[in-house]
C-alpha cells in the first residue's frame, strides 16, 4: 500500500529552485543512467518512504524532477536525488548537484541547525565515534585508557636536550609529554604574535603519530583543546582518501564525517579560520608534477583525493584553516614544496616512565605486567627499542603469549627487524603441529601480498585479492590484517590493510628471503628491483630496504629457515652487498669529496641554516641498513667499498649516534669519518655513550666541517682523543666552537695516550681559543702536522706561535698556513723560525717566494 505524501510547506521560491536543480541534474544523464536512476529511486527514501513505482516507471527527466520535489519537499528531494545518483554510478552529476544545492539554497531550511547549534551535536558525535579504538589484534578499548603519553619535541629543541631523565621536569624547548598542555602549545603564537597555520608531527613508522592525532581530535571534542579557536575538527586519513575511486569535494568529505546530511557545511566553510583539518599520513601523497597534481582551490569542486589534500597542504584551498599533518620522519623533504610556513614537531615515542605505564595498561594483570616489564628492563637493547609504541605492542604481545604458555622469557632482540621477526615466529611456533604447513603457506602468500602493495604503493586490498591467495578467513588475516568498510557506489566496499604500515613493509622484505623457498617470483622481479628502486632519499622503499638488511644476518636467516621450513639462498645477501659497495662508486647520495684549494673565499663563510628535514641523508640511511644486520663481518666487507664515511646536514638523534657508532666500530682500518654541517649530540645519561665517546675504533681520521659543537660535545670528543689509539687525524673545519670548547679539545690532544698526528683547523673569525691549540704543541710528541689554513691569525698570535715552535718539546714537522693573510712582521718571525729549525716545513706563499694573493682570491680547503 502506498504511503501518503508528506505535505510540502515550501511551496515558494525554494521549491522552484529545487525543481530547477533536479531537472538540470537529470538532464545530464544518459538514457541508461536515467533508467538505472528510476530503479534505484524506488528502493527506499527518508524514513522508509519511497515514490510509488507506478509514478516512476515511465517518467522522463521533467516528470522525475516534479515527482521528487512534490513528494519529499525541496531539501529532502535534493538529498534523495544526490544519494540515488551516486548509487546509479553517476557520482560526478551527484557532486555537481550538491555544489549547486549548497550555492543556491544555502541554509534557509528550518530543518537544518545553525552552526552554533550544530557544533554541540558534532562534538558529541566525535566523542561517541572515537571513544574507543581498535587494537591491532582487533580488541576494542577506550582511547582514554589505552593512550599512553609520548614525547613530542618542537623543531627548535636542541638535540642534546632530547632525553629527559626519570625525575626531570621539561624545560622550554625540550621534548614534552603529550598531554593537553603540550597539544595546546602546537598552535601557540610566537614572540611576534603570529600563530602557525600548519603544524607537522613527524616521526618514524610505528611511533604513534596516528594515535596522537586521534587523541587530539578526541580531546578537542571533549572541550580540552583549542577552545575559542576551533569550531569543527575533521580527521582525514590520506592513504584511504588517495585510494578511494572517483572524485569528491572537500565539502563532501566534511559531510561524510558529520552525524547526518543536514550539516551546515557552507556556513562552516564560510569561516575557515575556525576549522582544523587533521591530515594523517601525508607522506602518502604522490610527488608534485603533472596536471593531475594541480591543487584544488574550490571546496565545492569534485576532484581527486590527491588534488583536495594537495590544496589543503599548499593553502590553495582554505588558506586560513588550521592544519595538523602527520608524516614519517623521512618524508618532510618531499612535502616541503607543498607546505606553507609549517611549524614542525617531532614525535619521539615513549619515555622510560611511559614505557612502564604502557606495560601495565596492556597486561591489566599487575603481576604479569611487573614480570614482563622487569624482564624487558633488564634487556637494555630491547628496552631501548620499546620507545616505539608499535614495537612495544609487539614485545608485549609476544611476552603475554610466552607467559600464558608458561615459557621462559629468555629471547633477546637487538634491532627492530629482530623484534618484528620474533612476532612472526611466535605465531608459527604457537600453532598446532598439524596446522604448521598451512600457516607457513599462508604467511608466504601474505608476504607476497605485502610486497605487491609496497612496490605498487598500495595499502588497501580488496576481498577478491585475499580470495585469490586463499587468505580470506585464514588465521593470518585475523592476526595481521584489519578490515575496513568504505562507502561504495552501489554497496559498502570492504577492504583490508595491514595492522601497521611498517609491518607491511617488513613482510615485503621477508618475501625476498622466502622467494627461493617456494614463493613464486612476481612480475615485480627479485630483490634487485627493490634495491634499484631505492636510490632516492625520499623513496617509499627506504624502510623495506632497511628490513631486508636486518633479515640478512646469519642468525635471522637461520630463524627463517627453521620456522618456515625452507632454505634461504645466499644470493639475496650477496646482491645486497654488491649494492652497498656500489654506493661508493659515484652512486646517488654519496657525499662529494672536499679537497684542498677547491673552495673559494665565498665558501669560507658560515653557511645559512639548513631547513630541518629538508633532505634525508642518504649515506646515513645506508648505515641504518648495515646496522640492522648486526653482523660485523658483513658490515666491514660492505664498508670496504666506501672511501670514507661522509655525512652532511645530519641532526644526530640518539639512534643516529648508535647507528654511526656501530658502523664506526666495524670500519676497516684507516677509514676516515667526515661530518659536514652536522649537529652533534652530547651524552645525557651515564649509560648513554655519545658519538665522541664511541670514536675509539679503527678510524684513521675524523673530520668535522660546518658543525655545531656545543661544549658538552667538545668534552666528549676530548675524552675520545685520550682513548682512541687508532685516531690519527682530526679536522675541525668552520665549526662553531666556543673558547671553552676549544680548550677542552686541546686538553684531549695533550693527553699522553693521544695518538693524533694531524690537526686541521679552520676558524673564520679570530679566536682567543687558538692559543690553547698552539700551546699543546709543547706537550704532544705525537702531533707532527698542524694545518691552520684559512684561519685569521692576528700578529700577537703569530708571535706566540713562533715562540712555541722553537720550544724544545715541540715535535711539529709541518705547519700549513695557506690562505692566511700575514703582516710583514709576522712573516719575518716565521722566517726566523725556519732558520732556527730547518727541518720544520712551513707552507705559505710569501715564505715560498710568492707574493700573498689579494684577499678576495684567498681560498681554503
């Protein structure tokens, strides 16, 4: 029986406009689309009411527009038509209708709430929607119970202030725990009263960026954040939006997040300065270039996800809106061309105090939590890795399984790769013997799926892909994949993604070692395809490559063979070794050699501050790959192909120091280390060794250029000079050194056990600290070469230098003063020294019979 028509109270201009918009939209359809529209229209309408089929069966566009307007009324008719057009596979027409509706009718309907009324309704919706989060094992928990505070450091935080001790309170500029106060500070105004419109939260995979972003959204809805600043906040997962087919406007994306279709979107967009958009995973955006990448500028324009997101990032779309962007640490350089004056902050994971809190939240049972935490705390390496929340979750998951089975908590792990592999092998070892072969096969297929996704830059997988690999409904699907439902054209679209993107990259790397054990080669090719594709600093293959190297250690390969029941070929390892050795033969990313006399005077000035995160350091990434192997012989063999370890523009964090220190220890004898424009980290805790303290290996020389050397770092280097017998050369070129720092370095050079033979110093400004370096010549029998090329030496300093050179305890054999401007008196004093000590070689153009070059032509090395 037909339901009665609803009375239409809007019989005036709004009804006429609605009828006009409906007719314009329906006339855009082909005959086939119009037929499909009629069939979809009879299915269901608002509140279950639908137009009787007898009125629809033979209706043309004019009749349909009239029927819709009369039966539902203006705004409901337009909404029914928009939804039906999408279900009839006419999404573009639906988007145009929505745009015209918002522009022509606005918010005149009494059925729509005002912005001030809708704010409360939307906040309640967000609180309800995000009150619980799914853990990676699909268990649903309250976000307030699960969220553990992370350390977040502003861009300006000095590296040596990176770690807080157990009882330390955070100071301005230091890393802070992510409470509401810290989140509120992200958009605080600077000293000049300017507020950043874009804040970037960056950090490595699994560090907790997404969870932090969701907690910010939840706290905003709870009235704890940005009060009086933000009326509406929207969470946009970039990966999902980029993979979603078709086009959508920003207005559509906003409407999708609202509790109903009556949201006052035009009025929301009319005050963009009151909106906050949270763009999660912005590193997923494709590189700039091509017409398809042109940013969207109109919030009502239906466009691809890349164009809409690109418009927000570049401020071409809603330039005054607030943006909170999450991205991996290696990706800000790629985003640099898109972002407009971003304020960056680094997510640094758990503090030691918060690691313990996470364990107790995870286990719930206090006795088990204490036992698991105590075990991990005693394993210093494993405990250090738990600063990454995802790693912490894996460790807790494995330990809970071990405790439930009554097993000994004796396994140790030194790298992220080994922790991830431990999780995989724990799944295999806990399965019944009869299920083992099936589970091994499913895991191989899962690795294959992961590889195809990584190489194709896909994180979403359709059900049919799982069915083809016989993974749907399997145990590995439950353990490693999470199910997502996305609105489709005709029905809800079900997709799957890995429990964490980093885990997909790990399984992709594992696929290369299982390849020879039964996994068929894919069209993408073997490991050479991966390594050849990972030649750019911004490559999306960086983490997969790092995991691959971690799996190549002899111990990891034995674990794979034992648990997967297959032989792992040495071919992959040898191919990776050749790839590393090739990086020292003119491959991209190797720092260029700096030779004496190759730089002009204009290069002697202090370089401008490099943009933080502008370009990830490729040689450092290579060292990370080698570090993951934890196999000294392999690393030493790989480094033989590199003439030196040369790093540029690196702001060393603690992990960087650990990586570089390990590779330094594995270096072949006589290899040099050169750091250019780097920021070094001082040791903070007694148990933590700084880079300087770890330079006690087989390095033949250490050269630091254009680096920031705080006094604490100089103290560390001084200690290294006393205890590093193989360190025979030290170069300090254009570094920022205080007088106290230079004094501490010379104390190390004067130590009896110091074996440094050559010191090269370039200080562009005259410094009193040079007197300490000169004075050490009387006390250091090992020091035979002093290079002061490019320094400014006032006449009194030259006089003091000449006096020290003639001291009986001075064993210097070569003094280089190239490119040093000297007075006539200073030249005469040096001539006198040469006559008194004929075996001492002093190089300077005027002393060699050549006139001093004009100042503007002086060069330095």
